[in-house]
């Protein structure tokens, strides 16, 4: 499971996940309740974050994520009336992303879609490796894939390149490595590299590469019964297009 830390890097919001080896088995994962954060959670959430994070976050951030009118998707995992995990994500227009994130989707989506950005995903160290992080992430993805959220075409996050456990967790959840971010983090005065990971949803997809085009042509050929029918069909369409153009030129004269 993954804990997290949220850093400011040149004015950008970043997320980093820390993984613990300890494990306290729950009687049943069904005993964990999920609910949205509320103003009464502020002190408890702040105490957890101060324990999980190496830096102090502004009070305004805690007020925002626990507000009843928050723009964030801020969900808590509760066990025995105590918050033991949380996930915080934001939905934003794709056109408003920072420069380093604008390549996560094909250009056809630029003006017409939104994306989800995971700022934080954390589980108390005493309850890690019980499936709680997956429970929180599943809830977010389920929310983002409802009919009302079809505009959302991707969910993404940033992670330290050295955090192999968190990377393995997200890759196991079908997140794909998008790009390398050199010196993306500034942690205690030291620069650290990061990765961007993306999960495509609701028909979203990354920009096509040359390999993607080759695969598309090959699939088209196979579905059409082979290379020769595809060539014949392409030639026929070109022939009819040429004849139509020639007839139009004669009519104009």
C-alpha cells in the first residue's frame, strides 16, 4: 500500500507515495467504511498528514479538502470510527494542465475533455497492505467512470523514480508510464526526479506514435481478410476518385 507526500515544485502541485513494510491484518475489509471528508475531520486529518509528511502544509489546504463545498474528491477510509486512509483528487479541464502534463492525451481531446489528478493517496502505517489503498483508488475510478463523468479521459499522478513499491502498485492497477520528469521535486532543498503515470478511462488514449499507426494498418489489413484485399480496396477508391475528378474537369470545359 502507499502513503504519500504533497510537495510544491515551482508552483506546481506534486504527489509522492511512500510505502511501508508493516502490516496489521483487519478482521475484514468490509469493516472499513468510506466517506467524504467533512469540516469536523480537519484536526484528525491534519494530525495524520503531519505524521505522514516531512513538511508542514498550510492550514488553508486542510480547510479546502475538508470543506463541504470542496472542489476536491476527498475520501476517507474509516475503521472503528478512526480515519486510517484517504485519497484526494481534483478534476480539471485538460486545457488547464501544466506544460509537463499536456502530452498525456491525444490532441483531439484538448478542447473537449477533463482529467483527474491524484494529489494524495495515503494509508496509516499500522494498516497498510490490507487493500485499503486499492479500495480508495477503486472508489475514485468508479466515480470518474460514471455516465455523468464521460468527459474525463484520464487519471494521472506524479511519483518519485526511486519509489519502486509505489510504482509497482500503480502499474498493477494498469497505470502506464507516460514520461520522465528530471528534477521535478524539490525535497528538503534537494532536487529529485519523478515519473508521470496515467490511467486512460472513458475512451481516452495517448497521442499516437508511428508504431501505433503501423499497428492500426496491420489490424485493418487482418480484419479485411489480408493484404491483397486491402490494397485492392485502396486502389479502387483511388481509381473512382480519379475518374470523378476527370469527369468534373470535362464538365467544367
